[in-house]
């Protein structure tokens, strides 16, 4: 069964900010010869890598609310210019919007069991609220 990660999206004020950041990172990786990939580089390698690679996603917390996710494609070892090994979490560039789920601040990333992960917005019936409205409703405890 797939396991997920949850991570704060530091500096992004909205889903649109996150989309812009992803677009910039993909272009940067392409210029650096890594291809059209989106990666998130972290100091620690997840110990439960096999579970993450079995269909897991990285869920992004934007302004205290989980609002989107990206599918985890692979984990790669990267050695920084300082000689320190890090792990690049290779992500599907497409950002999938999710139901709003409030989250308290934390450092680094955390494992997220599938039963605790918010559903994708596309899987909900009817029209979906814009991410900003979903975040505001979640902040008020109405979602």
C-alpha cells in the first residue's frame, strides 16, 4: 500500500505560487541537463522508500492547509557542491488539487498514511470550490 509525504510549501502564498515555483524548477533542471523533471531535494533519505515508490505522493501544505499533491516518481542520490549527499525526490510536474486539510506547522517532511490523505478535488461530485476558498473554509473549521 502506498505511503505519502507531507511537506510545508515555504514561501508560497497560494496554489498559483506553487505552480509558478514548479514551472521555474522544471526549467532550471532542464537547463542543468536533468530533463523536464520537478524535484525536491532533502537532506534525509526516507527510510520507507519502497512504500513511497508504490504510488505515493508529496502533499503540499500552503499557508497551513494541505491543498495539492504531486506524485512521487523516484528517489535519487545527489551530491551537493559542498560534497554532502542528499536525496532528490523526483515528482510528477503536474500539481493535483486536493480537498483542504488544515495542518499545524512542522519542520522537514512527515509520513502521511493513505487513510489520512485528503482526496483529490477531481474525485468529488459537483463543482469544486477554488483553493483559496477551500483554505479559508478549512481555516474556519468548516471543512
